[in-house]
C-alpha cells in the first residue's frame, strides 16, 4: 500500500508534540508499505515556523512534505482559522501531485484538513480513512473558543459530512464511539492512543536532565504538554503555592502554548518559586525528562466532554514507570485505576492535587509500586507496535475491499 496522510499538526520524533502518527508511519514502513505525510511548515504546539527542508525522508523511508501554512496560531481565533484554511488549500495541491496512492488518511483536528483528504480520496478514487483524535467542534464549544452560532452550525455540518462520507472512521478513545456513530459514521473502529513503551526506561533516574535544568535533588512532580486554555495549569500553580513550605517538593512544566507567558507572570507575581518552566522538547528527549520525575501530572479543565478523552501523555507517564497524578475524570481514569498506576484527583481542585503530590513525596514505596504497575499495564494493553498492527490491518482491508469493488 501507499498511504497518504494529511495532518497539519503532525510532529516528527525530533519535534515537540504528539508523535503517534510518525510512530505508526514507521511501523507501516517496517511492514513494507509506503507512507507520504503532508504536514505544516508551522509547529502546532509553539506556533513557530519549522526549519529544515520542505521534503524530508526519515531513516525508515517515511516521506514528509511540508505545506505552506499561515503563521498566527497563538494570535487569535481568527488567525488560527486562517492557518487552518491556508494548510487546507496548500495540502490539496500537494496531495494532488502525489502519485499512486492507495488510501488517503485524514485526521482531525483541525477538521478542515478532513475536507482536503476527502476530496483527494474521491479524485484519486481510493478509500478515505478519517481519524478522530478530538471531538471538534464539541470541545472548542465547551471550552468557549468557538461561540459564534453561525460558525458552530457550519462546523457541526462539516463534522457530520465527514463522518458520513468516510469509508471508515477511526477513533482514539472509546469515549468517542457513541458521538461519531450518532452523527452519521457508518463503520467505526477504535485504535486507542498508546505509547512506544520501548522508548522509555523506567529504571533510570534522569540525573543528567536534572543537572541540565538545575532541578535539584528533591521530589519532582512533572507536567509535559500544551500550555493552553484546556490544560488548566492555573490549578497546578495554585497547588504549588499550597506546598511552598515543602522545600523538598518542586513542580516542572515542560511545553509551550498560548497560556505559558501568562502562567509565568502569575507565578512570578505571586512568588510561586517552586515551579520550573522548561521550553518544549522533542519526543526523543521526553524519556529522559520523565526519568527525572518522581510523579507526573495529567490535567484538563473540569468539563464533562473531557471525560471522553484519552490524553497521550498519560500513556507516556505510565510507560516511563512514574505514578500518574490524574486530574481528569472519565475513560482515562479507568485506565489509570485498572492499572493501579496513580492517584485520581477531582479536576479543578488544587487542594486535592497538592495532597496527592505530598502523599507521593512522603511514600517512595507507593511511587515505585504504582510506576511498576502502570508500566506493566500499558505495555500489555496500549503498546504502539500492537496498535499499529491493528491500524495496518484496517487499512489493508479497506484497500482490498476497494480493489474488489465491494
């Protein structure tokens, strides 16, 4: 097969951000399939223009073509939409030029690139696989980013159109299944988020990462990911302020996003000096960062729709053998609790978060047991190579079905 993936928010292993698609693409290549990825010239996480060649071929043979994208993700919603539409148009012409494609793989968010993927699939007369990684526009409406009634209606129409016209829909969380089915998806498969467990070394302690960033020898509670409206990192700052008297406990926030500068200013103004802000790092360095942590934080705003999601970072934390402090309710809570991998705290509750951090700091044995259990559980149920095999089988069946005229 030759798979064409259209993905504005794609992050290669050497870049900050989620690398689910690069990892899966490499597994497809290892099984003899060709993969071409159309990606943005702008980092979806940082909003900065990416360096390097417009066309790259990684060491496994995955082809990555960068398509022009307007830079303005973090300026306003209007500029963000301009970025979406610029990629939608540029990726269409780039995709049209790619030869001998057997399947087009579209992914959302941003949902607009789904239209490009659908149009290209129909023009090339090949199957269209639509992957749903985030229930857009539902999440955008819930957090208040999308509030214009006309735009909401148009977005919902686009969402239903793509679900109904995809030859197959993939979701990365069991919480999404009912949503996509009730909005017209005909054939739906679950290929959940997971982790390349072999990338992580739970027995390492990450001393070099601590030294590099002058993190000291105390207990580190680490968060790695986006610093946006949805991530509720003000709760982490409030929890840190409650633990200022514990000189042995520090918080580490790794990543970037629209809220990061404001969070830094809040911490400075309030004298919350037990929080380290570290710039985003490539996925290849995430294992070293997590090895430096004693516990890891996953957090989202206390919004009901977030109960449906499977955040990637939770699986990374578990693979690294670190206990998860989970301030997210719903389906991912089931994963952490079934794996006995951490402590759940109610979303939006800084006192509960502070208590969980101090509890783990006072009980290294609990940290070790939870970390070991989480690593075992995620390796058995959410290992990326196994999930990539499932994805490959689905794609192959779609191509075989199309060739037989079924």
